[in-house]
C-alpha cells in the first residue's frame, strides 16, 4: 500500500503552510493562535481520514481473475492474452492491472488502467512475443486498487497459475493445410524442378496414351486385353528421412531475433511437414546438446506433433560438435537406409574428422550436409573497403569463407552433397533439394 497523489498533495500543502507559519514566527510576526490551531486540526483530521481510509482499503475484496492463454505459442510471433476480471464492488472503480510474465517474453499494452462497473465483467487483453522456446508459467497478476477516499493505492497479487509451451515457428506449417501443397511451396519460394524420369513405385495399369514411353507397356496385359496397356508409376512413398541436428556451440550465432539453432529447427520442421505429406517417414537425432533426443522415423500427421514436442525445449549448448560420436550413434540406431540430413554450421576447424565420419555414414545412408552461413559474412564480403581496419576485416572474412569452401569441396569430392545456405533460406532450399531428388528417384 502506498499513498496516492492526492494524499501527498494534501501533505505537501500542509507542509508549505507549516513553513509559512514558522517563518512568520521566526521573523517576529507570530500568526494568530486560531491559525495554528486550524493547522493542527487539519493535520489531525487528515491523519484520521487516512487511517480510516487505509483500514477501509484493507477490507475491500480483491477482484477475481481468469486468464485466457493459448497452450502453445509460436516463437517470435505476437500472440494475444485475454484477462477477465470479476468483482463485487458496488461503485465504479478504476484500477491498474499488470500481469506477471515470464522473463523470456516481450509484451505490449501493459500495464493498463481499466474501469470496473457494478454487475459487469471487465475484459482486457495484451500481446506477448516469446523470445525463447520451452515451458513457461504465468504465476500471478498484479492490480492496484484505490481506497474509497482516494488517499491510498493498494497493491494486490492475484494468484492465477497458467502454463504454456513455446514451440518453433510452426504457424506457416499449420497455415499450409489451407491450400494445396504445390501452391503453398511456390508461395514460400520453393523451386519444384522438372521431373526427369519415372517414379519407382508401381501405381496402376491403364490404357496406353500418347506421350507414354514404350518402356511402360505391359506386354502380358496387352496380349490379354488386345489393346496397348501401360504401367503407371508414382514416386516412392516408403522412404525415411532422419534429421541429425547439431545442438552445439556452432549453432549459437544469431541472425536477427533467432539463433542458427532456431532457424535449423524451423527448416527441419518445414521439410518434415513436406516429407510427411509425401508419405515418407521422418525422425530426429540430436547431438552435442545438454540433452540428446532420438525420435525414430514414423509416418502420419501425428509425427509432426511428436517432432514439435521433442524439440520445443531444446537449447544449444557450449559443447563442441563431435561428429564421429554422433554418426556412430546414428549407425547403431538407424539400420534401414534413409536420407540423413546433417544440419550444422560448418567451420574451418571441422576438417578431417567430419569428412571421415560423413564418408562412413554415406556407405549405408544417403547423406545431405546442410550448413548455415552467417549473413554478416556476405555483408562483409560485399562491403566497400575504405581503410586499414576495413581491409583487415574483409581479408579475415574472405579467408574464413575460403577455408569453409575448401571443407565443402572435400565433402563433395567424397560424394557427400553440401547445401550452403543463409539461415532464412535454409527451409526452402532443403525442400527444393528433397523434392528434386524425390522426383528424380535418386533418394
């Protein structure tokens, strides 16, 4: 409880009056005894009123609160939180409201001043933007009640515990269900390259059409029906994709509001969504983090929810990436041939160990190394050089990029394709590469 501005103003007025009366006495012109008695009377009356008002404020009931909070929030996006205030006040009252938020959330429209009217439920809302993934708790709400005589402001804490989970930015994934996959992919910039051959999985028999290849003719069915019959194939739908996700210190760099690790999660979920829609199985294995997660490949829309629940609370660590140990773990858990997407940020120090480990992995699985490239490197390479410091910075960035490109060339020379992309472009680039291999039948 704290004094209101009105109470402080009255005390200040009495203080100024006391200074004036005291100054008059000191100058040899004492005020009339009635003025002194009046001053003391006003002071005592104000203190009595303040005491009564404080006791009255303590007896006022606190409003009841209900918080409407989504159980899942997307990382980095604004979401609305609604509050409902129930009260039993018989007179209109204006109060201040501030909801206690987790530290890792930005907010707008707090605190608020709202008017409570008798017999009505008061609604208010504000916006939050999560800055980290994980599990978060909204513990309580804070309100400021004015006393009946407006001499005090009482602070009340209304305990209302609500929980939510912050997932990777999956809003665009769920939004894709409202449109055809091809249209959606074209909207986000995915290139669907022209199919270069036939699928690998038999679909059905049908009559021969203009444009069909002679290789498609089923001669036994043609002899039986006495009309040309062709085989129709489709893309194989029984393949497996396994994300090998680096959670180490290489992924802690930031481009914009999100770290490379968050960009990698978003891109992996985007490709997982497309692959599941294509009928393939998707799984996950993490390494170099505080906690290792393994989700075996599975099909169906439920697998996307399983992926979200498996990664929403993961964070990158300060540990170095041990590629050899990670690939050894993967080989022990994934027996069936799969497309392994290694998502990391390759540095110039990741040389022989990485090449040997990925080469060993490529003997059993199809491997794609997706390496995130810091946007600041491209900016430094294109920036004009006008002085000694800029020249040193430019040469350092160019030397780093050349060493990194040399590592990529070693991987390609060993038959391992490398996708070098900026964080914001990683998702569409992964989907483009996957669909290209899928249509070409080379997975």
